[in-house]
C-alpha cells in the first residue's frame, strides 16, 4: 500500500505539473474540464520528463532529494495557484451538468475499460523486448546513475539497444522510481493507463467542440474499446512501449492545429507546439510527423487562411520555433554519442528498386484493415468507407489538415519498407500496426466529421424529396 501511495503521489505530481503549464501559458480555460484533465496529464508527464533531461544535460545529477524537491514544489504551487482560487470561488471542479441515463452508461463503460487496463498493468512486470531493452533499461540506468552523462551512453564498449532513442518515457519512469525508492517495473506501468486516460479526455474535448456530449462520449467509447490499445501486447497501453505516449502527443499537436483552423486562437498553436516538442522527445517517428505537420500547416495557412501574411508567418514560427527549441538540446546530446555503425539504405536508387514491394505492402495493409478485427474491431473499415462515401468532404477545411498529415506520414513510413535489405514480410507486421496505432486518434476525429456530413447530406436529400 505504501508503494502505491508513492506512485500515486508521483502521478498526481504529473497532473499538477500539466495544470501549472496550462495556467502559466493561459491555456487553462481553452477547453472544458475534461480537456484540461487530459492536457494536465500529458503535458505534465512530458514537462517533468523533459525538465529532468535538461537538468542532466546542464551537468546536474539526479538524486532523491532533487526529485522530492521537484515534486513538493510542484504540488505546493498547484495548491496555491489552482486549488486555493477554486476553493475561494466555491466552485466544485468535479460537478458537471446533469447527465442522462445513456450518458452515465457511456461514462461507466469508458471508466470500466480504464480500470481494466489499470488492473492489467499491475498483473505483470514489463515483459516485452522493447519495453525492457529499449525503454526499461534506459530508465534503470538513469535511476541508478542519476544522469545520461555516463559511460552507459557515451562509452562504445557499453553498447545497449538504440542508445540514441528519445528518452521521455525513461525519464518519466525514472521520476517514479526515485519517489518509490527503487526500480519496480510493475508499479511503474501505472504511468501508461494514466496517459491513455489523458488521450481519452483529450479526444472527448476535441469531439465536444463540434458535437454534443452524447456523441462525443460515443466516439470516445469507440476509441477506448479499440483492442490495439487494451489487448495488444506488443505496443498497447500496458506493453510499456512508447507507441501510446507518441499517439497522445501527436494527437495533441495535430488536433490542436485542426482546432486552430476553426478558432484562430493562438493558444491552440502553443498547445500544438508543446505536443510536437514532447513527441520529438518520445520516439524518432515524432520527427517525421513534426516535419510533415510543419509543411502541411505552412501550405494550408498560405492558401486557405484569411489571416494577414505576417500573422500567418507568426503562427508558423511559434509552432515550429518552440518545438525546434525543445528539440535542440536532445540533438546536441546525441551528437556526443559514439557511432552505432548503423547503415542508411535510403537512396533514390534503392527507392526506385523497392517499388516492386509496393503491391506487397498494399496487400498487407488491406489485410490489416479487413482481417485483423481482433486488433482494430471495424474501425479502419469504417474509416475508409466513410472517406469513400463522402469523398468531397475530405477536402474541406479544417479536415484537410489531418488528412494530408496522415497520408504524408504513411508515405514516409513506406520509405524504409521499400529500401531495407531485410525481407519486407519480416518487418511489415510491426511497422504497419504501429503506423495505424499512431494515427488512430486523428483518424477518429476525421471519421466522426465524415459520418456527420454523410448523415447531414442524407437528411437534406430526404427533406428535398418531401418538399
């Protein structure tokens, strides 16, 4: 019980840190309370992990006293800046408008899924290869040595898997290890259900911008029940891998820009830049998604926005500039790492030669969508059907932005598939599954809009016939 309280204290610290980030940057009333909770969890986790990294790169070694001080100061500030004003206003942050019976059932179902994932997280230690060798090992190194300025990273004789992989997940785990007083790779898994909850809250908030509570809850339930998150052992919530955290930060970044195209509120650009910055610090795929989003964002603001040219350039610079500034310390550190002797196989000649693999990739992608319902339910089938039935709606703003990002990212992911000397069938399963997982929350928002348009067009045609 004492260990659970220590982990709980660490998770609450993440939430309070995210709430403080929103308060300081003026984003605390940008969404409803559910959206604030979602952003508090994700931004707080990313903010603390990134802050510990900055301490290390400036030469400060992490110690239990430093971690405890961070936690105590963060929670004290949250009490002073957030909770005391709430109590003075006599406002109950947990009181919501009256819910009908169906809405209560939907909320209960979503919470039941989260509780199931929490129980599953406590049932077993980190047990997948990537979670142990790529993420778990790094967090234990950071916990035992207190820094990444160590031979474990800088000495070529002490090689470990993908030493140049971003470290947001290991640093978040390290923070919890210090509060716990030991490295426990079972209890630390509670971090991942919390991040999944943040994803559900964030998606609900985005949906609720353009639809009622019931519809937003239905679509959030669709996301919560997707087996790739709840049951998939090689990348799902409780796998201990970084795919779900990446999905969280990518969806925050892409969908914040999506909302900016609707609201033209610069605070959405700030949220997007933080999401992108943390995605860059989560997995290497975050860099591809960031570059694509910058390119698409700049093109669409140039052709579609009614803002002035200086304003458009300013928005782009804020988004890209903050994210790049967050990424610079990590790239500076990786420049110190010894050569891992990785060979790049990407070249124009290899891409041209690999075109013969495209039919194999397309067939496998079709099989992933149609035959693997045990992983996706009927989500991707419904998504592509909705896109086909209302094809013209895909080109409407702001829906065009996430569509172009998804298409571009899928194309980029194909490059290593068609250039690698490894037989493509050996890497297709993991690459394709993670591609669909990273994009699923964004695709959900697109599909909701598509189905709304399909139903609206049907109602209009029926009214026209009746008249």
